[in-house]
C-alpha cells in the first residue's frame, strides 16, 4: 500500500493534466429549453420529499438540491462540473492566475510538501524560503498524510492572515518555523531564458488571463538579449490547458495571418466555429492585439515544441496547429487527449455550470479527443528511458470520457501492458528502498528532452525513443 501511495504521488507531480479545461465563457444559460419529462421530475420531487421526512436526521434543503445538480452533471463526462460557492472561487483563481496564499510552487517528496520554487516577490520569497525546502507542518497540522490539494488549501486563506510553516532545510540539516502573512499572488505562467548562445527556451505552464501578455514580454526580452536568435523551444510539457483565446494567440504568434488554428463542433450553433490566426479571434479579452509588439522574425524562426502525456487541452490546440501547418517539429511523448470545449455558464453570483459543449479539431480536421497529438519525433523523458510516462493518466483512462467522434475506438493492450510493467518496476525499486531518481527540472542543463530539442534545431543527431509507439484511441463508453 505504501509503495502504491508513493507511486501515485510521483505520477501526480508530473501529470495533473486535464484538471483545467479549454474554455469559452457564456454569461447566461440558453433561453429555449425542451419540455421537462414530467414523470421523472415527479420522481425527483418524491425522493426529495422522502429524504426530508424520513431520513434519520434533518438535511439542509439547499444542500440536497446542490448535491442533486452535482450528481446530474458529474454523470455526463469528466470535465462537466457544477460549481458551488467554494469551487467556483477556486476555479476563478485557476483561470485568472491570482489567489491568496504564501506564493510557492510545490510538489510532494516523501509525503511532505516540497518547495519547487518560491514565486518572485511573494511573501514566501521575502521570508527566505528556498527551492528544495520541505514543509513538515502547516500551523498545527502535520503535512504527512495530507494530499497536495489538502496542503494547498491549508496554506491559502484570507488576505492579511498569518500561517506558520515549519520548514526542514536539507542543506543545513535543520528545521525552523516561518510566519508568513498571506496576500494576493499572481502566478507567472510563462518562463523564458537563453539556454545556449543563439537558442531560447519559452515555457508555458498554463493558459491563464495574463499568459499572452507574459509570453510577449518574455519573447521580446529574449530578442533584446540576442536579436539574431537561431532557434526557439516552446515547452508545453505538463501544461494542462486553460483559456481558448490564449491557445489561439500563442499559435498565431508563429503562424501566417488568417490560417486556421482550431475548429469546434457541437449542438449549439455558436459551437460550430473556425478560429484563425487573426486578432479578432483571440483579442476579445485583451482589447487590442497583444501580439502586435512581437518581432517579425518569430514567424520564421526554427521552432521545436516539447510535449508529453501531461500536455492537454489548450496546449494540444497549439501543438496540433503548429504541426498541421508544418511550422514546428513536435517532440516528446503523445499528449493527454483532451479535445473537448467547456462553456462556463454562471447560474447565480456564486455558482456556475461548466459543461462540455463541443469537440475541437486541428486545422486538418483531426479530433484530439481520447487520442492526443502524436509527436513528429518521439523522445523519452530521460536518457534512461520512460519511467513515469506509462503511469500518467490520460483522457482515455478517465471514466465516462467522450469518444473522438471519428470512427471506432479500440482498447490499447500495449498501453495496459506498459503501465503494468512500469508499476511493477516502481514497486520493486521502492521495496528495495532505492527510489527512482526524480526527473530534472524543466529547462535545466540535465533536461534530456530539451537537449534533444536543441540538437534538432542545430541539425545534430537526436536520440529518438526506441520504445515509444503511437497509442491508438481507447474504447469509450460514452460516445
């Protein structure tokens, strides 16, 4: 049991894909609704009444109705969700990139919260927290036994409130308390740097409200450092997606004007649309064209896009568009396969419905749903091969996932076998108390896929995966 829990932690660390969705926002629900099924509605009312009168103890009516709505929506597919007051607030924080907390990017190590990086300028940054620090207690609660989500919720709170973190610093072999005052944090979803003279690296970790502006600023900074860039790596690994407009904009930054980027198709007339590389299709939330300040050379610079099993939704739109237009070489592992659009309909001031309204398709008409983007060049996650990729959950593994809508889907027996072998290997290494070496930080000198991307840009030999094969779409119960 212990080893399985550790394995789950390792997998979650690198592949929380599909947790966010590609989105279009709708302020109100449709006005025209089909007649309600009278007999079934009477049954629902009867059950409601029985619970009110017969249940062992009183039940809050509002909670009953909220639970009924949640159950109805959750039966549709993994990405349709009813947001109550708390979950709607968390959802908004995820899309805006703003939240109230201490300001650290975290992972899990040995059941403890590990500081991956303090966000520059945040309370945690000012308090001196460092990469690699382990948080053992949050106020009076020990971190051991908490999930990552539970730990995050305890560190977040209201502005100007205090939280005491007990920190273990390996390098100094000591534990110490740090009192931090929570404040609003703005997440940086784009990072960039020169990895070698003439070669830049831009990482988009999520498509949020400010992603496009941040992308423009980071790319301009690279060109200011070296106006004659020879090549660029766009890193979308473990990017779970986000806002549709962001995906269209990032694609448009590299593509010729007016070429198709993505199309959508669903029941609603407005869900049948083609989005192109033009300002009117991505600048609605920005007011003006945020890409206007980018250097013209970005349209033709040699480009490699890195993806993996954790690249989902909006990041698949970008990689699919650049692949179809042959604008970039896509390298890495086959992506998550979340090819559906969710529309957010606000119900009250504090509640909303996020519902799947369409599938999306690449410019050539490919459905990504339950399949993903197959890289042009498959590259392992490390020089030693793929230790974690087979374990990562993909869209086709989720219960009630919708099918691709393009032909028959069959079960991928090879994937199941690879997963079983990977689990066995990890459990064996854990039982010997020799845990596998964690993957290096993206963008570091030890980042194997990044080094292969640079080789591709320089025309040098690339170490192609000898084990990766295309995963066929898997059988779906909900078509």
